[in-house]
C-alpha cells in the first residue's frame, strides 16, 4: 500500500505518538527510556480523559458522596445520623484540586524532562510517514516518523435523539466544567445508560441530593456482569435513592410547558420523564476523525482496525488504548502501549501479542464490582464447563465489623480441577481484593495456593482465602478421610 507515496530516506523521529492519554504517555515514555527519538503530540490536556474527565474526577466525587451517605446513615456505626450540609462549589473545587495534584505526573515538563519531545497541537497524517502538526501557538510543523503510534482515545457516544440540541445534554467530558458553574447539584437529573459510568455517577449525585432517574434500555443495569451482580448493583442504586427505569428506550427529548422532558418507550407506551439535566452515558466511540486516516486508506470501524499485534493498515503504524479497543480501560491502554511501542520499534525482529485473558475490571459503585477472567454468562456463551464457589461477605469478621457485609467472592473453576477460570468480587474494596486473583491466574496458581497463603486477620482480603477454603471443602479427598478415620479409631484403642 505504501507504493503510492515516496518513503523518506531519513526520518526526523524514531517514533511519533499522537495523543497524550494513558496509552500515549506510556508509549512515548517507553520509547524515550530506550533512547529512541520520540515526539508526543497532544492538542488538548495532557493526561487525556482519565485524568481530566473520567477516572480521577469521578472517583473524587464518589468519595465525597460516600461520606455524605455515611453521615446520613451514621446509626450503622452507633452514631447519630445527620443531614450533610455542604457547599457544592467546595465539592467541585476539591475535585479540581485533586486533578491539579496529579497533573504533574502527566505534564509536558515531566515528559520533556524524561527525554520526550512534546508538541501541543493537532496532528494529521499527510502520508504514511509524515505528520503535520497545527500547533496551538498558530505555527505549523511537519515531522517524519519511522514508526507511528495512534493513541487518540475516545469520546462519549451521543445517540441521535431528536430534540437533544434544544433541551441540551451533558456527557462525562462536559460534566465537570458545567458543574463548576453551579451552586448546587442538579435538582432533577436523568442519566441515560446503566453501564459503569452511568451507575457510578447516578449513585454519587443521588447521595449528594439530586433526584436521579437512571434510564436503561435493557432489562438490567450492569448487564456485562452476571445476574446476581446486577441485582446487587440495582439494590445499591435503589437504596441510594436512584429511580431505576430498566426496559425503557429513549425516543426523544422535548419541551413541554417550559419543562424539559425525556420521552421513553416502555411496554409499547410512551412515558414522559422531566429533567433539569440529562447526562448521556451510553458508551464511548473512538476518536478517528480529523487525523487523515481516511485519505490514507487506514481502515477503521467503531475502532481502528488492527491485527493481533496492534498493527494498523501500514506495517509501521500501530494503535493503543481506546482507539484500538477492544476494552476501554485506562490500565488496558497502558498494557497495550508496551506492545504497540515495542512492535513499532522492533517489529522487524520480533512482534509480541497482547493478551487480555487476565485483564481486571472494576466498577466503583458502593459496593464495588470487580472481575477478572470469565464470569458465568461469558462461560456459558463460550461453551466452557465450570463450577461455582461463592463465599458471602456476611460471614467475614472484618466485613461485619465494618458494617459492610453486602457482597461475595465468586470463583469459577473447571469441574474438579484447581484452576481459576474467572473471579467476580462484589463488596467493599473489591477492586483491591481482585489483584490477588489476577496475579494467581497470570502465573497459573490455583485456589490451593491462595488457601495456603497467610492472610492478615481481620482483613477483607481473608474473603479470598475463605472462598478458596470453601472450594477445598467441596473437593476434599474422601478416600484419605476414611483412612484417617480408621487410623484414629485404631489410635483410641
């Protein structure tokens, strides 16, 4: 395909990285660390979506909301419940301060100090090796790269609902800037989408006093998880005051007598739901427009088309992060960045294939939901036979002491074999607890190894050991126990 263009005899850079989110930062750092000449190009904020619009601000909001919820229900801890009094601007300022505290980790100054040439501007491919940068200072610059990594990220997907432009809407990208203008939380907030982002933000705003309605088209929230997990999520949202509307399909928005309305369909009938703000959280679409990809014939659909080594249409162009898929997770972007960078720089010698088999997921609801490997619905869909071991947290001493007994550890194993196929944890700090299982799965360790590991008492992590112990009880060696019974009978005589 490259025959249409003349390949440069010399290149300005060994590696050009487009996009300074998680994937782009890791990619450029790897290149600079091994002394390649690297340019990183970013038009917006360093750190990408995770730092500025996603993971960091949402987790900061979740913490404030959780404290508010604990104040309202302090009687759980033997204290007097109180209605939290707060200045919403102070809540938002805390979020902004947290972002500013983390910003230096991803800053231009840090990466230039690490040997990366950082350029702030819009990048466009003019041919397979040439990148034109419309710099933010108004100048235009052109660079050639021996290898290119596309790490352009993703943006919130906004469905083509009639009326949206008239009534207005928010996304996870615009939410924080808009909330910074407000003196109070939205009075009536509709969240469209019952996935991780929609559920996390619904619960947080409800706990801070908004009247939140969550609208989900299918029959349950968090439908990527097993049914028992969705049930816990739904109960948690309802307990936080969220009005759950599953099996409701959004049709349009409109103004009715000065009131904003979301018109939804349920059981063939239209229902009008009033709102002050509409937050759309129905997924994210890869950023693919404006980079010159179509003109070069670089193939893409919902994400950039790549092979198993993350190589795009041209042999020296690779992709990593949300633009590459298949999983839009910050830690997956960092994971892919190593493979994309190493393959881009050294692919002529050897290429490496990223694996997603042990990729952990966490949704930061209260209680948290985390999983790695297969869950039950995935195992059924893939025709994998399995058995389930499930340990409930209401039997765990630390969970009882914390009044945090909602949840469980669920482990999938092949029938009769000590091999971990997948783990789902629901509960306080589930994302932290999952790491032990992720490590075990990656290194081929079974439940016997976890059971044989000393866990500090009393901790939530003991749930992992007790789940392993429950598996062992179900697979105890009956023949050995019978021999021991005979031995002890003999010993007594």
